[in-house]
C-alpha cells in the first residue's frame, strides 16, 4: 500500500522547537508574551508592513478588520467570489451582506473592471459598500493597483485577504500591505504555520492598537475588569507565536520548494492535451502555495472529478478549486457581479499536492497518476 500523499501538510523544523522551549521554560504559555511581540516585529520586517497584531486565526483578523473600518448591520461588503467561505463569513458575523465579484483569467483573482462596474452601480444607487475584500488566491497577488485606485476613487476602504499569499510579491512588494488593512493566515495547510493563527497588518498604528485591544476582550485600563465595548478572545498564544518565529526564518525556503513543485509538474505535464496550469501574472511572483490546473475533459479524456477520484484511489489527495461563494447555499441570495469565470474554474480546476516537504518520489507518483489517467482513457477509447 502506497503512503498517502496529502495536499499541503505542515513543514516544521528545529528552530520552532527552540522557541517553544523558551516559552515553556519561562512559563509564558498564555496569549501575548515576548514571542508574540517578536513575531509581530519580525513579520513587519519580512512584509514591510507598518504594524502588526498576531491573532488566533486569519478569520479572526478579518472579523477585526471589518469592525475596524466600521462595518455594521445592513451594510454591504464587496468580496471576491472565488475563495474559501472564511473570507465572507465575518461579513455575516457583523450583520452585513456580501456582494461577490468574479475573477479574471489572468490571475484567477478579483476582476478590477468588474469591481469598477459594481462600485459605479452602487454609487449611482447612492449606497456604496462599507468595504471591499480582495483575496490573493493560491499564492498569487491580485492586480492591486487598479483595485486600490478604484477603491480610493469611491473612498471605500480596501481589506486584503492575503491568507494564501505570504511570500508572494506584487511589483516587488508584499500583497496584504497595500490596502487599509491586510490579513494573513498560519493555518496548518498554509505556506508557514503556527498550527492555528493569523496576523492583521496596517500602516495605521491606531488601527492596529485598536485591533489588539478588541482581540484582548476589549479590557479597559483599570485595576479591575472593566469593559466599555464588546471585544473578543482573539490574541495568539505565546507558544504558537514561537512556532511562527521559527517558520518565518525559513519562509523563502518554503516558497522556493513550492515553486519547485510547480516547475516539476509543469515540465512533466504541460504537453498533455487539455491541461493548463494557473497562470502567473506578469506583475508579480507567485508562491505556488498550491499548484492548480484546469482540465478540458474533451481534450484530456477525463474531467476534473474523474481525475480527482482516480488519484484518490492511489492515496493521492487532490482538491477542486474553491467553489465560488455565490454558488454556496449559505450565500445563495447574495448578488454577484459576473460569475462565469469563477464557475468555469471550479468546474475544471484541480489543486495538486503542493507541500514544501514533498519528495521527488511523491511528485513522480502524482505525475504518473495523471499521465496514466490520460493515456489509459485514450487507450480505452480506441478499443
């Protein structure tokens, strides 16, 4: 029986353990602490963000970001549709309503022209959204410049969901650092992990200070427990921040390994008919957090789901591209500008095993599995 090859597993080294040992030795196990402070500072150095607040998850960071820009009950928030539900869920936490924006073909991220159209539409109606959330998908930055330009034109704050794109670049800069607020995730499957955790960044020190305050149960300065507004238990633990510090040290290596995975896949599979890899936009450098491709079933001989199931029989995990949020039952009543591109990417798109700790033998098994599906299907068709 072959060992399972999973989509994207944690990749932990020795440095992380040393930082964790420090936390245990000092008995500083609770949220906040010296590792949290250092992790925030080191994260700013890596991304060139102005200020950072380490929190319990990327979702928590998004929830805080939306509250910080003033999202309230009844507001609309524009949001990429091709993304995980966690991008839009915090909008609903606050009683607001998501409005979804389709992808472009160049980057698979939010289409700037459709965003412009949607903002024009709402300006004409006299009800601009309270915020725009753009997602940097699968390790690739969205085309930030035109998106930021149109947000500024209509004075709508931009929040960047960079949960999947730490280590990527947009014109030499880190996605997540252009808008009013950016957020990152350190979930177990991300390019670096703290087991569970996230980061909120901004160039506005007052916003980040307020994020820390809200994330620590909004406790007022007083010798007793006093609260003047509702807060959350969202701060990152000192232990997990220690893991994050160790992971940051090898971020460039992790990016290089995932890009290497893509190069191996691309070199071996690009000549097969019907397969196209997610393009890398010319304005930046993607991390290839996940290597994604689309499958033209007529040319390849099998559709995305047939390929996924065939790989699963060989203990190889692959996964469909995100199901667009406007197709999700929970968001079925939400408006979407466009949608056809994201829908097509979902129908045809597949994410391949992409972990930075994959071996050459693992990659060869995945490649052989896909190649066998293609040639086996065509061989059957000729008989």
